[in-house]
């Protein structure tokens, strides 16, 4: 196969940085990889833009994007420029709201406590701390707690004091509030 076809395939598949392409071409024993890149019209800025748009669409936060782009061997100056350009989109609540609501819904379906959901989502989206807190203020742990208690009732005899204490300890490890557990039991 022709080296230009291989290069085109590699670029379209991985959207790599210039360093990665040069390494790829050197592994293929290619002479003058710089000339081949210029001949094919490779634009590293365009590749970095593609990755930035993907990461922003996935709801990644700034530091995470920076680390991923550094891992892909893009120049630090270019990463800094792209982060400045995309800063408005990264911090835009409306573009991330639907993604955050879907993640909250998924965690609620997995019977997670509201404190675990809150900590998990805020660690992923630190820019939206207030908005996330407002979203989660509407949620209630009682349904999830009921499901967890029912799961224990189906498996064990919770009338036994030791089993009941183990169940309470387990629910506390899942970040349910002690007062809610006591009220529920």
C-alpha cells in the first residue's frame, strides 16, 4: 500500500498530532516525513480543534481536556490557545445541562444516595456547582433508600439485631443519612 494512503488512513482514523504522525512515518521507514506531511496538507490546528469539539460535546472540564490533549502530544501553546477559544463553550451551562441531568438520572436508577450523586457530578463539572446543587435539591433519597432496604429484607431477616446493625452500617457507607435510615426503619 502506498505510504500516502496509509498516512491518510491514519490521520482520518486517529486525528493525531504532528509528533505522532512523524513517529508513525518513521516506523514505516519513510524518508523525509516533514515533506510528506506538507505534501498531504496536514493541519495540526484542525486536528486539535476536532479533539476539542469532541471533548466539549462530551462535557469534559478544562483540566481533563488539557491532560487528554497533552497525552496526544499536541504542543502546549496550541492547547492553551484552544482552551481560551473554547472556554465559553466549556463553561456554558445550557450546553451541559442535558448531559448532567442524564448522568443524575442514571445514578438515581442505580440507587445511589443524593450525596454520592452530588459529589460525583460536582467532581466532573466543578464550574456548575450552584446549578447542580439546585438540580439535586429537588431529588429525594426516600425512593432509593426504600429500594436498598427492600433488597436487604429480601435477602436477610432484619429482625435480628446484628443483621439490622450490619444493614444500617452498609446504608451509611452508601452515604444515606442516619436519621433517614432510622425513620425508614
